[in-house]
């Protein structure tokens, strides 16, 4: 299993600079996981990661900072990642970033 790490600071998400995002190949299933580190604004929120491919959202619940990346998002050259957090009357969202992957032939 490979883990891609992201840092969420307030409403901005970015790739963790200590994580290697190279050589990701499209078409994986049950192999890629996402790990998120959150700033204090996200404390006590129910957390959902959105993985975007072809304009469609594929959501995954984040538990203990981790979720599996849905295979439906891993079918092309890129996929987007964003996060939503919610508690009581409070909702916080991030921007979307793009992760590139190779398409095998």
C-alpha cells in the first residue's frame, strides 16, 4: 500500500513536501491511501475527502487522518483532491489540488 500525504492548513491543502508524488500510475485499486495532517480549525469535525476525476466527485470518509483513494478517481492522467469538514453549525472547505499520474499502455 502506498500513502500520499497532504497538509491542510485552514482552507488550503497542499502536498506534503516530505512525500514522493512521483511514479504514480493510473488504474490502481485498493493500493493508494491518502493521509492528511490538519490545522486546529478542523478539530472535532467529521472529515470527508473528495477525489475528483472527469468532473465527478468520489468521496471517502477520513478516519484518524487516513482514507483509501477511490479507484474511480484513479483512471486518468490526473485527479483532484479537496477536503470538507463539518461540526454543528460549522463547515470548512479547502481548495482543490491536482495529483498527476502516469497512464500505462
